């Protein structure tokens, strides 16, 4: 169990799937069995790295100390056509709401449902043993494949909390007090700014078997979307919320406070001002009714006419039932809107799946380089120290038309050709 202060919602890690096991070259050597034939077994497949969303996890803190995740490698084949053992898959538990991003900031997986799984890195296939290559023309092959390398990927994990309602506002607007008042959450509360240093969640029972999950987001200040104060580190947690409750201290300049938060919500990566909102004036205990009406008029002059405005006391709970009733109404309206089928007038963009059959021949620094998913996989599985394995690779390149293209581009006998990026995958022609 990690301390409450150690809330981690963004971390960088590396993931490596298991390598495939090598196939082996072996022949039967048994008494009274003449020319028993090849019996080299295939290597086992490497394990995958799979992320699993779990409601039992609530932080990414564990990955601060475990930056590298690696699945088990497959075992090599054995004599008597014995298949190597497959590597065990690595199951990684992450909190619900975890978004997995690659080095180009593209979404690899979005784990938003408890139990949802995503294979992040695939294990390498095991290599074939020489028993696999037996044919009527090749009765004693001395060819065995190497196992493929498991996928490696550098990732960024971001936690975006799954909540129905997000509480936003300037520091000391009373967000934590409100959350404590309406739920069983126990956030830190004090009379100084930035008391909340991590998002807090609380379940609010509305009645009629209805409950909502509220998220208290640490206070925002002007320039937060650009990194000031606590910055935009916690704004991602309200990306998934259906409704925002914007709390404003009634003793502040309410119009200025409203504009400040709205500007930060708009300047964020996703324009959060388009989310339904309820604007709430807080701390009305003992506040003069005439002055309160004046504050409400001042606030309504700067907010959209369709945005509900309420006045509450998070301490005495005055006005809270009205806020919750308004929130439920907005959430139901949003859910109804999201269930409507979307019509699009744009022309769909269709892409053909990459079958890995294509290849290219380029001349790089006076050396011919062949690139292509399929031929590179063959090269990776080839034992470059075996003459028979190299001859098989040349045969594959002839069948794919690569040899013809190399000749057409001026390849001379005796020249080396590199397959892929690895200098270890070079073959003489």
C-alpha cells in the first residue's frame, strides 16, 4: 500500500516481450535404427506483455521503481521433435482509466473498463527445427531457424480517472470540503491554497439506486494550462467526466474567478469548456442576502444563459440537494445525446491492411539494403553461420523477386546485401 502523498498519474516505462526459442538441428541416433532422419524440435514462442485494467489499482506508483517490464522467453527445441516450452505471458495490472502512449504520443491502448486487456508487445515466434524442413527432395536437412526477437517499445502511461462529475475551481474554493460533505471521501482540508495535491474520488448516493462518482481536482490558477502552479498535470482527470461543477468563493471577484478557470479549461489540449457545467457560489454562510443576489447577477452576466447557477454552503450543506439534482439532470441529458446515432457526411477513409508482402531495394552508402516486413522476419530467423540456412534465405529472396531486382539495379557477384537495419543480417551474392 502506497502513502496517500505518492499519487502517480504519469510515468515512462519500457516493455519487452519474450524472444522465441531457437529450433535445433538433430538426427535420430538409436541402436538398430539406420538413418533415423532429422528429429530437431521447434522453439517455443516468447511471452506477450499484456496490460489489464484493475479496480484494485489506483495509482501508477509501482512503475516508478519498475521501469522495465519483460516477458519470459521461449525455450529452444529438443531432440525427438520435442517442442520448446512457450514463454509465460506477463500480465501487468494498471488502474482503470490508464492510457498507454507510444514514443510518438499515439494511443496504443485505452483501458477504461475493469478487466479490459490489451496486448502491448507481442512475443517472438519460435524457430523451426530441422524436422520441419523434411521433404522428398530434402531428406536430411541441416537447417534450423532462430527464434524471433520479442517486440520492444518505450511507453508513457497516463492515468485519467473515470468519474461522472469533476469539481474545478481556484485554490480554496471549497472543492474538498464539498466532496467530504456529500461523500465518504476524506480529502485534506485546510485554510491555505493548494491543500489538495492529488485528485480525490468520492461516491455520492443520490437516491433511487443512483450513485455518482465525483473527482476533486487540485486548484487551478491563471496559466495552469501552460504549467503554472500545479500545472495541467491533473486536468487530464476531467477529460472523461460528463459534467463539471465549477466552484467559486462568494467572497472573491466572481466574474474574474469564472473567466480565469474557463480560460484554463479552454487552453487545455482538449477544450473542456464544451463540457456541461454547473457554476456554484460557495461559502454563503452568514453572507448578506442582498449582497448574494448582487453576486449572482454579476456572475450571470458573464456566463452562458443555459448554464445553471446555484449557491451553497459546503459546510452546512445548504443548497447542495439542488446542485445534485441539477447535476443528475445534465448527466442524463448528456447520456441521451451520446446514444443518438451520429451521421457523417464526410467520405470514409479506407486503408488496406498491411500484409507484410511488400519490400524495397535501396542503395545506401554503396551498399544494397533490402527492407520489408516479411523478408526481414525471414532474415531474423536465419542462422547466418550456417551455409544451408543462407542458401535457403537466397532461395526465398529469389522466389520473392528480390534477387531479380538487385540484379536489375546493378548488383555484382560477390557483393554483400544487407537485409533490414542490422549489420549482422548481411548475405553474399
